[in-house]
């Protein structure tokens, strides 16, 4: 396994808009000894309740949601651009139907009980603090509901404390 070192959130100097929105991330969790992951391009980092946190969103039909709901922790893995094909593949198939992690060629490793990927440049180990499904009556701008949720499959938002940030040495 490639070696990782831990950095503090204050040492984190990446652009989250590029990291998440352009480069994408893998949300990974474990349930009953099985690991599942999904590609995501929505989320963020910040401070909530005096804690350094991430927030992610997952639609109800995503298989990974079952894993995130069942686990107390999950990870966000960030990979180099040469893994974009694997990220696209992982985002287009379901772990319900096939071993997408195995077929992607990525290697699952763990930090404690939390799975992430050996190929990652950076992995953020997260402890869930809060989750809530989006409610249509809570949108404050017209059109968001219709544009992003025509099937009314509203995301669940998760807020999680950053327990560790691991970067490749």
C-alpha cells in the first residue's frame, strides 16, 4: 500500500470547487463487511457546530446510500486526473448489479474501520453528524425543484466531521 500521512484541516490547501466539482470524488462506506462507492461532484467543506466538516448529498436510489446510512463513518477519496475514466465508470454502474470496484481496478484499504482507495492522492475520513432529506417546500428559489428533481428523488444531505485528512507522501 502506498504510504499516506495525516494533515490537519488547517494544512488543507486545495481548491474545493475544482476538487469536487471538476475532478470529482468517491464517497465510500462499508456495511456488513461489504464496501460500496459512488462518484460525486456535489458537496463541500466548511465549519459547522465548531467542527471542521464536509457535506455530501446522495439520491435515494443510489446503492451507496444504504452503506452511508448503515455506517457511522465514510470516506471521500480524491484521485489524479488519469483516473477520470474509472470515476466515470463507477458513477455509471451500480454496485447492486456488479463488482464495480473490482472492475475499476481500484484497491480498497482502510483507516480504522473506514474504507478508502489506495490510489487516492487524498482521502478524507468522515464521521457522520447529521442527515436529512431535502424537502421541496424548503427551496427558496423557484425552479430548482423542477430542474434538478423532475422525478422528486430528492437528495439526502449528510454533514460529517472530518476525522482525518490523509495525503500521499
